[in-house]
């Protein structure tokens, strides 16, 4: 079902609905770094089981929005926000919410591959380790399952105890994805996961995203519009901290409703 | 700001024509500055600058080597400073190693006959050139004066180690070369190290082996050696009895006395408990006393036997001295040794130095207690400073809100590193020993009062004082190391659902560990070499007992101890004869440097292992 343009604050909004409904919904979410406002009344939904891409020029707030979802922004001093981000009927910014518990529901993959300086297996089992799981059998199963899901198993099967830093950049990033999904999260947040990778590694990650779709709800920030077009179901276009248009990817890239979006996706600016 | 300069510089950078400049001006600066007069002003200014600009351009782009522009003089200055530093360090190390290694090598003994007719014999120690004073010259014979004048008024003199302190009241003697009539190296001169009075240099006259008198001609070297070995065995046995066994009995007696005193303090002298304990201990005490007497008797018998084995020695002047064989440590004919024999003596001296206790006010014998004390103290200090410093730095860097208060604390910590170390010694004595130790004594060892247990300087307090002294180094290094852990690592861990502490424990600390270790190594190196505060808080010239022994609780942290650094000071400047002690100063310094080097090498190896584990690959 293609929803009608509904939006708030001038956002044009016509997303493809997820098969199992909406997972996350943001309502008038604004955010300030000290006195500088980074996000202005963003309202959007993240549909369960689909891939949502966030695009826009540098500094438009797409990474900030992504990091607002698992509250990684909390690390920054002087951060303020208003509005709501609702997950399963709970506002994640409610004082009663346990940030650590929230983050356990979300896997995150960063711009640069950042595996821990430990063995490959230890990297994958890290989310379980912090949960206090010590059972060797479960850990072993998780390693295999997560690495297979991240399409890395065949390459590292016989060197699980080697240092993760000996892997190539693309392998490291897939290891980070394996680590992110090892804790069985609901959502996978990806912050420009391919920006530090070469085209071959990028293609592998994109294939992986395709495979993971359905099992996980994926939110991906990307600079690369072709990538957004290739991997995502819905695309949100942001500009200067505002959500300009949010809709089905095919529509955003071929027939956007807002001129600014058209200018951006056709490469006239940004 | 003058318009000329503005235009001149910008024209310099962008080689635009005057016309372009005008356009640029009007478009850039807009209505604000675009009045006609100002514009023409700028253009005029540019024209004025042109010739100069051309001139500067040529010199700037020229390929002629420009001394100043290359910064070469500074490079030479920097390199020179580094070279001077390295040369000083290398020179120092070579001096220490050379002197330290040569000290124990047996030197020949020269028998010197002076023109005055006097005779002396001694080890050649060193020689120097000096200028004899006019009074001295006047008293010389004409030939000697001529000799000195031929050398432009200079003469050489040698320092002989004559030994025989008991006869001469001196160990060393300078001999000017114009005083010397002849020099021999007789083969029968013996260098004899004694338990007391330092070395003896002379010849053997006769020996008395339990009534059997052997004169010089019929005395066989092997027989003397054999007797010496047996005497050494007896000496060791006496030492074992007097130090270890009688020491143990005294320890047990003291323990019983303290036990009784404890009961007395608790229940009073008239109480049933006191009387019962007294009765209990009475039997034990008698048993110990009888054992004590038995051992004392054995020692006395051995000593009596020792007195029956003697050697009569004579110095070069013919004065005779009667010596017990058991008082002889080592003796050898200094001018009649093969290389292998010399090497054997050299190694046996090193062995004695490393494994034995000092004798003769520390100037002879070994330094084992000092090595042990230095090692124990450094290890204890590291154990104390590591958690303390790391925890403080963790709080400062990871948990504390970065504000004015934290900056203030940080400044204070840095300033602590600059406080003179003796101040820490005073603090350690005042706070640790008197306040803390005093309270501990009141609470836990009231039966020993008024003798202090923890209420005086000791190993524990010295280690804690040094830990306090070195904690700023660890805090600063740890903070640096924590700050160097990439934010991406922390984010990755937090995004996995780890709490802050889990992140610190699993990711930040391991990753910062090499940097923390560097701080610890620096702290250890500083602590191991520190002497001034220790002199106030636990180091002594001669410690009767090691901090670790066979009596419960085995490790006695309250005991005073010996330290190599203090030993150097003590031997070099507080001993009977600083000339005699000089070689020992070098040897002990060499040993201290080696010990510090060894401990540092161990921790650097550990650090590099950690580094290999955590720093392979790149982020």
C-alpha cells in the first residue's frame, strides 16, 4: 500500500508500508548540540522488515538522526532534544528507559570498520559477553550463525582465533555487521557502512543488506545515491536538519514530489 | 591597516592584472568600498608595489642555497644537543662499567724501596701527574730536582693500597716517583683478605695447626688451603648457630614474652589466665633455654678450636701479626698467579659480592640484603602505585565531568611530580609511620610497646611513600593513554549494549594498557633510584634481618631494610676510608643500574607483548 502524502511541517510523505507494520515512529523530533539546532521537527516512520535509507548533503543531520535512534548521541555533552521516538509504544527518550537495554535491541555499523583488537570470534561474541553469556556452545553457535549471516564465514572459518585487525577493510566491515547482528537485534543501524570501502567490498555489503532485509529492519545512512536506490525500500531526503521528503525509493528517485529532492537526486547540488 | 600593504600582498599571491583586480575589487568588496576614489587608490598602490614584488619574486624562487631559509643552523643545534646528551650518558655508563668491572680483578703487589730507606708494599691503585710545591723541590737532591725540571716542573706519583690498617693506621699511601729507589714484585708477597681490619699484605712466616708448628720452608700451599677450607666450614657453622639457630630461639622466646604480655594487658597480672599462661610458657622457656645453652656451648667449642689454628704473617718491614685461619677470607700470592687463577679470584669476589652480607661497615663483603631490599621495595611500590594511579586517572578522564575542578585537580597532580622527594620522606615519616603506624601499634601490637612495630620507618611505609611520589607519573601517563583510545572503539562497544564500565574494562583499558605500562615503567625507574625519602622512612645502613624469613607471617613489611642507592651513599661517604670504598661505590652503582635496567627490560617486554596484541593492523 502506498500511503497518501500526509507529512507534517511540510514533509511530503508517501512510504511503502512494511509487511508487519511500523516499528519506529518519530514525532516532531528536534535536537540541539548546545545552542545549535541539528534536527527540526522530524516526523517519520521506520517500517518493520524494510530497508530505510537516509540521504542528503553533508551536515543535513542524517547521521545525527540515525544516532538518535539508539541514543548514541547521549555521549555528547550539552545535548538536548524534544519530540518523541516511539518503539513498541515506548518513547525511547523517556527517563524510565534503560539506554543499555535499548542499545541491545539495535545493532550498529559505523562509517569506518571498527572491530575490537581481539580475535574474530571474540569480536562476534562481544554483545553476548556483555550480557554475561559464558556458555561455550552458545557462543560457538552464535559465531557461526552471525558470520554466515554476514557472508564472512567461508573466508574466516579456519582462523577464528586470529586478530580481527588482520582482516581486510571489507572483511572487517562485514565482521562489524556480524557483531551487530550477533546480539539478535530488532534494528540494524548503518552509518555510511561502505564509505571507507572499495567497489568490490561495497558490492558485497550491498548484497548482504539485501539478504538481511526481512529478518532485520535496516536504517542506512548513505552518501551514495545509487546505493540508496539499489538497496532501500523507502528513502528519506533530508536537508539542513529538516526531513524534506520521505517515500518509496522508486518514487523518490524517479518522480519526487518536492523540487529540492529532484535537484538533489539528479545531482544538481549536494 | 594601510591599503598599500593589503593590495601588495594580495597582488603578490594572485598574479592578476590591474584590470582584473579592479573587477575583483568591485565585485568582492561590493558597495561598501566601491567608491571611485578608493578604487583608484588601490590601483595606484598596486602599481607602486610592482617593481618590489618582481624583486622579491626572483629571490624567493631562486635555486641558490639559502642558509637561513633552510633552517639548517637550527638542525645543527638540535642534533648537537642530542649528541652532547648521548655522549654524556655513554661516557657515564662506560665509566661506571669500566670501574665496576675492574674492581674485583686481582692486581699485582709492588715492593717499593724509597730513597729514605723505608720499604712499603702495596697494590698499585692509580697514578697521577702533579706539580710538586717549591718547599718539596727545595728538599730534593739535585738529580731529582733536575728530573722534575726536565718535565717542566711536573712529577708522577702512585697510590699504593698498603693494607695492614691495624699496623699503619692507614690503607693507602701516595709515593712520588722521585722518592723511589727501586721496585720489585716479589713472588712470596701474599694478599690476604681478613674478616676484620681490611686486607693484609706481607709474607707468611709460620703456621700453627693445633700445636703443630710449620715454618715457612716446609709449609705447603695445599695444606694451608685445606686448613683454610676446614676453618671456613667451622666459621660458617658458628655463624649458622649464632645467627640462625640462636636467632630462632630468641625469636621464640620473644614471641612467648609478647604472648604473656598480651594476656597481662587483657586480663591483668593477678588473673587466672595470666597465671595459666605463665605456667604454660615456663616449661617451654626452660626447654628453649637449655637448647640455647647447648648451642652456645657448641659455638664456644668451635671458636676455641679456631684459636688453635693460626698463621703468623709479617709485613715488608718485618712486623709480625698472628692471625686465626678462620679470620681469613681469601689469600693469594698476587705476583705469582696465572690468568686462570686470577679469573677464579675475580669470579669468587663477584659471587661473594652478590650473595653475601656486608662486613666491615659495608666496605667489604656483599650486598645481597641491599639487592633484596631494593627489589622488594620496588615491587611493593609498583603494586601500590599501579592500581592507585590507574584508578585515579580513570575517574579523572572517564567519569569526572570535565570542568574547572577537574582542571584544578589535574594541575595539582602535575605539580606533585615537582615536589622535592625529601618532602615526601618527611610526609611518609609524619603520616605513615607516626600517625598510621602509631595507630596500628596501639590497636594490634600493644604488647610490644614502647618498641614500635609499624610506628617507625619500614619497608611498607617506604614503598607507600615512593608510590605517592611516583603516582603523578602514572596518572599523567594513564590519562594520555586513555585519551588516545579511539572514540570509535568506545562507540562500537556501547552500540553493542555494553555499559560504560564494561566498555572501559573490556575495550578501553586493554587498549590503553601499553601506555599505562610506559607510565609504570617510568615510575618504577624513578622509584628504584630514589634515596632521599628512604633515608627518613626505613632504609638503614645495616639491617639485621631480611624482610622475608621463616617465621610467621614470613613477610615482615614493618622491618627496616637496606637499599642499593643508600648503600652507595653510605659506602662512599660514611665509611672509614673513602679511598678504599671508591671501587665499591662503582661496583654498587653498576649493580643498581643493572637492577633498574633489568626491571625495566622486564616491563618493557611485557608492554611490547601487549602492544603486539592490541596494535596490529590499523584503524
